[in-house]
C-alpha cells in the first residue's frame, strides 16, 4: 500500500471519529438564552398541554433496515439500506425526572449538574410504504406503475398523513420541525438530537426525524455513507410530498447537519424544479419555512451552481448556514475531496462576486461561529450553548440576523459573527413574538 493510500485511510478513520454522533445520550447543554440571571426565559406558557411531559414522542421516517428482537418485533434500525420506508413513533425519556416542572427547572439551570439523560424507551412502526421502485408496465407510450402498486402506495401514504394530522390536531400546532442527521450517525443519535433541539425551541411544533442509512463500518465508511445518502434522496422527496399534503401542516422548518445537508438539499432542489416545471410556487407547494444547515458537508462550488444559480433560496423564509473554518471533520473532508466544504468556508476568502451573490439572495445568511477559547467539534450546533441559542431564536421568532431579536454581529452583507456569550442580553419579548411567516 502506498503512503498516500495509507494517509487517506487514516484520514477517513479520523473523520468518522469526528462525525458528531450523539453517543453521550444527554440532553444538549442549556442554551445561553435560558441561563441568564432571571433564569425564567424558557417559554413554558407557550408549550401545548399535550407536550408538557418528560417522555417525548418523536415521529420518524427511515429507509434503514429494521432490527428485530427474538419475537420479530422491530426495536430499532441499522445502517443497511431498505427499499421501503418505515414510518413510526419513537419515545425518548428525559431520564430520572419526576415531573414536567422538574424538567423546566433543569432546562433553566447551567453547569454539570444540570445535564439530563436522554433514554430511548421504545418505538412503534405505524406504516411501511411498498418497496421502490414500484412495479411498472408500459401503456400508452409511457411507463406507469401498476394499478395495484399505486393503490397500495396511496393507501399507506394516507395512513401516514392521518397519523401526522391527528397529532397536529391534538396538540394544536401547525408546524413540523424536521431533522436530518449527518454521517456516522445511528438511528437513536438522530432521535436524541431532535429531542434536544425541539425541547429548547419551545415544543411548538411536531418533531419529525428523517433517518437515512448512515453509520457504516470500516475505513471507507465515509464514502459508503455518502452513497447511502444519495440512495435516500428519492425517499426523502417522497416523504416531503407526504408531509406537505397534510392540510394541518402549514410550515415545515428543517435542520440538517453535516452530510445530511447534502441529502436534504438534493431532495429539495429536485422538488423545487418539479414545482416550477408545473407552474407552481415551490414555497407554497412544499410549505417550507426556516432552513438550518449546520456544519454542512457540501462542496461549495456545487452549492453555488446547483443552489444559488437555481434560486434555491426562493423556497424558504430564510436559510441560516452555520460555519466554522476550524471544523476538524470538514477540514479532513476537504483534504479527501480537495474542495472547500460549505460548513467550513472562510468568508474572508470569498471573492467579491461570491459575496455579491450571497447578498443578492436576501434571505441566505452565513453565521460564523467564533470558538474563542472553547473547543468546537463537528456537532457544535447541538453542543454549543451560543449556537443553540441562535437556532432557537430563528425557529421561535422567525427574526432575521442583526435584528433586535437575533443580535448577531455584522461582518459584511449577509455574513454574521456569533460569539460565545451570545446573546449578551435576554429581552423578555424575544420569545413572545408570534410565529409569523416572513
């Protein structure tokens, strides 16, 4: 084996170790937003009664292979691909807490003693879509899915829509918070991360996870995960269509991390092209709201050509791209691919044309995470109290950066800096803004 090959394999092993799995099983550290002097900033009054519990239901859609127990019951999902998608409910317990009031007290505390353990307590598969591709037949000069296949797919899709709609009606919320994890993540990693973000964002939405078959083993795991993500794009498109077809869903906010950003944006791009091709407005068609791309493992050149040139930003209220030029995992990814990754871009190195393109979108913001003396790993979006604070403010208030309710420091154009004590001051009205679409 050549020296270059040996170095490449070592880099891949290190990259897998830096992928940002939620292996600790802990609720994310309390955002700065909730740990100032008053300690009363968590918007408990706005949490629907149904959601005031210490055990959370996280809905999921996955094309991972099912893991079954000795009785044949599905207990989790693995890293292999499945041609059919499973929809279900997973439950997470904010462990060791006796009441909702105790969880709120812990939420507003800080320090090591405030950490709350997250424990998966079971899941139920509610529906499984037929395998894709569906069986086709030729007729009238075109390929069409068979009538039986179409009927089965439609019936099971309807079951999923009704399960979502029933929960929206019961809770009184009209938004979905959809999370797509990164590479080297197991199924429960995604569940735990979403449980943290959704909780801190005030529980005013329905939490839904899309889990793709990441977490492959071996020195080539990174490339296997990339290909698995490409495999999942079609399935994610189908799921987005199902969610958007639920009348009770008014907006879908999206958080995507690492390689999950590629899976999500590829699916959204294709859906937007279809929508425009049919003469429709993509944002109205897909009901998309805020998009968060955290530590995005995306080729920056491909991003400019496929997303910026094709007016991708038109489909959202706002897009927030969190970047850290010192992200170790993305630096390794850059070495392997020889191309800068979006989540580690240094704005100082952007050309005037690139800066103008960014500013011209109007609603795309790059937020530079200033680590200061704090070590920032690849999963800083859920582990760093300052970053988590800004994500919460974006989801809760819909405010744009640089406003009273998201006081990020301006750098240039649509580029902002986020320091480690952000936000420096909590205003009581920060979390009381109505959820208004921008």
